């Protein structure tokens, strides 16, 4: 049996176990992830974040994400901020700007201060095949939204990918939205072949929204960085939002900047270190 060092961190309450596999080695399985994520018998977290040596010369580190159920997640904006802070705190690098390689592309983080990180999340993907979303089987209710039937109801949803698939629903009152029930029904809907995170977005004005997100493989979380990006993009596509938006999630507020078209989405928010520990594995 060996010991591995880990950190517990969170971004607006979206909490993570972070493993540095640059300076230590460990081969884990999905069973490990499920065991560690249990909030009663394990460490407890929404996602496991892995920092690895780079596989390409123009990348600083590899970055992998696993959901609490052991499934792979392609992207996590809150996690990227925590990874950037942990890299600086160890330190694995003294560079303020870090390029991370995920399994769906690259993102760049910029440390603004010890607890605030800006992330260039790259260009949002809005074509159905890129999300992916089975648009040919869905009923269009005016670009870029579609009607999905579930729970004997119809829901107007806007599919967007931020490296991981999202469906955004606009609601009148976020406090009464049936996030758990509707989110569970839509996250595994047939029209999302890789499942999707479902965001429930209430527009307060053109520069401010409230958001709750049901994440695939996790359930509702206190914050979702890619979900905030997807909501800002969907709101702009519908003409509801400006290019700079403050997003209020149950865990706190985050800032999104998207100029539209082929511009990258920039996400800025806090990253918080909770504790460090050692785990027998």
C-alpha cells in the first residue's frame, strides 16, 4: 500500500480533489474515483482533477477531469481555476499564464492574484454535431433552440458545447425551477448522445443572470464554470445578454466575457484551497 498526496479545493463551492501526478505516480481506476468522492466514507467531491506532465512541447501540463461517478468529463472551468492556483502554490511552475491540455483541446489560465484566475475557455461550439446534439430528430423552435419532450412536458433548450455538452433552459424564477427532476430527465435525453449538463438560467438584465446547473454524473452543483459560459453564450445568441455578464450561482458569482462569433469565452472567478492530505491507496 502506498500514500498519495492530494488537495481539496473549490471554485464557488464546486469542490474538487486535486492530484499532482507530475511529482508523484499513481494508477487509479473509476472504482477509486467513486470511493474517494463519497461524502460519507471518502473525501467527497464533485470532480477529481488530475495534473500531469505535458505530452506536447507547447503545453505546460496535462489536465484530466473525472466526475464523482467515475465517468470522464471533457472540461471544467471551475476546476481549471483551481488547478492553476495549485500549480502556482506548490509550485510546479512560476509562470502566471499556464496552458493546459484537456482531452478535447487546450485552455489557457492567467493568475490575476493568489485567489483569482482568468481562464480562456476557447471558442464555444454551437453546431449540433459539435455539441453533440441530434438536431435532425428534434423540433426546432427558432435558431438556436429546440423543443425536447420529457416528463410529459416540452422544454425549450439551447445546446452549446464548451468542450463538454450543455443544454440551457431559460426560466422565469430560478428559485422554483425543478432542477433535480428536469435536469435528471434531460441530462440523459436521447438527443444528447454523450449526455449533457443542463443549465437553468434566469435573466435579470442584459448584464446579470442567475443560474443553477445539473451536471451529468454528479447532479446539481453549487457552481459550474462551463455551465456559466454556456448560459452567457446562449443568452447572447438569443439577444438577451451583452458581451460581459455576471453570473450568480448558488456558490457565488463569476464573470463571463464573450464578444460573439469566433471569439473565445473568458471566465474569471475565485479558486480556494481548503486543505492538503495524504491517502492510503
